[in-house]
C-alpha cells in the first residue's frame, strides 16, 4: 500500500542520518550503469539507510547496493534482500482479477455490490454505482481508509504504532473505516488513490473463488513464475531472510529519532499492500506481465488503458499499473509501493525487456525517480 508513514508527500524526502557504504556490483549486464549507481549513492547521501537495486536487460543482470541494512551493526544491504513491497501488491491483485475476467467468472463492469452486497454503503458511498474497473483504476471516489486521522495516529505515528504494530485488522474493518467518511467524488468523475479500492478488490477475489486472495496470487502468479522470494504474509510479522531492517521516523516530520519498524502485522494493508518480494522476482513478474505471459491480449490491453494522474507528471494509471513517460521519451510500466520503513519501485519497458526494481529501507527520504531516470535515460532527473 502506498502509505508514507511520516505523512509527507508521496515521494520520500530528506533524512538527517547518512550512512553511505561502498556499492556492491553483481553480474554486470553490459552497458554503463554508472549513472544508476550514482543516483543510488545519492539517495544514501540524502539519508536513506540503504538501497538495493537490480536491473535486467534480456538475460543480462546488473545489481548493486549502497548504504546499510542494519544501523546498529553497519551490515550492508544485499542484492538478494527481501522487503515489503507495499502497493506493488496492487499489480498482483489486479492481474488475478483480470485472469478471473478472462475465465468468464466476473466482469470488470460488475458493480461492487454484486459481489460484496452492503459492504460499500454509508455517507454517500454506494457499491451499486461502482464497477470493479473503477476500483482498479482509482476512479471509484471511495475514501482511503489510510487517510483517516484515527487510523494514522494508531498505526503510523510513534505512540500508536509501538502499541498496535501487532494488531490484526480484518479487511471488512478497513473498509468500514472508509465508510465513516464521505466519498472523495462521484464515481467516474475524477481520480484519487485509495487503498480501500484494493482491499475491496481482494475481498472480491475471495468471494468469487472461495479462497484467500493470497492463495490465488500464489497459485496463479508466484508458483508459475517461480517467484521464490515472493510471499503474501497475512498476519506474519517478520520478513523472511535474507533481508535488512526497515526504518521510519514515525512522525509528521523527517527529523528526530529513527525507529526499527521491521516487525509489524501487515493485515493493516491486506490486498492493498502486504506482499513481500525481492528485486529479481519483481523484475521477472513485471517483464512476464508486459510480455503477455500472465494475461490474454484483451485483458492486458484493459490493464494498460490509463486515466490521467495529475499528481504524477507524464503518467497515467491503468488497472494496477502505471505508465510513466520519462524525460528521454522512454515509457516504463510498473508501480511503486510504500509501507513502514520501506519504499520500493518496479518498472519495465513496454516489451518487458528492460526492467528495474529497487528498495529503500527507510520511508522518509531519497529520490526513487532519479534512479529510474538514471537507469532508463542515462542521467539523474
């Protein structure tokens, strides 16, 4: 789920503690990745504790790290680190729903109330007027439960998080929080990113299939692609190894103490952002997706049909997939994700040939856009 635990803007901003370590290269891909490495090291100088990144071009792989994975021991990050991927989960969820559509088990034009009667109701919300498609492209108008003030205080600020980090939240409870607010707009009249949309999408998958959405992700995507570092943790509070620690300010500012937030119950994100993966797996997933290995042509075209996104320049939002035009004219498709102590990006070119995935193990600083620009355009943004 895209949640900035410091409550700053949608991309991370400055940090007071810089612990730069030497970059570590593995399996050079041919071609010059020096500008990518420079952008990664700049993020550490800006305050990100550590970065891990992997680029893939065809069968050639280049991977690097900078900074540290543990502030206490100075242990470096690893190119094999697993990490919480936040809203990158949304692309997996959307893929499953589109597969179900291809099988004739649902239609994206179905109303939410068909599958979840009475769930989206209250304060102007009406699931009888919202299609599944509007959930996936964030044009539903449904309020984002992570923007609720009480939820923020309980799960994203220091006192609340330290007391409630192991709480289990049911997806229906997360939706119920959103229903205590008015919609952001009438369905289809605007765009606003709402994690509630994808909690509902996961609930629809479960209603249609009769199985946990995570089981469907594993059966349909993780196992066929042999994504051995990728998991849907449910209520498991730890990140499997190899992995680094995750850090946050747990505050409304980017200064002050830094807290280890590695352990948490990810049910607070559910199908909006609970998954764990590594950079190699994410590259394999997005490359396979864009190459048509997971969806028939009709459904992939639907996924790539975008609506304008004013908050991201030169970008459009499809169905759990973002199209971004970079400064050099290259288009990359993918998604970003933020959750406590973790900021991630995974993108690939339209042909799936050139992919990049990266993770910052801090949620309050650094510029992921600069790394993407450097990799695909050969310069920092």
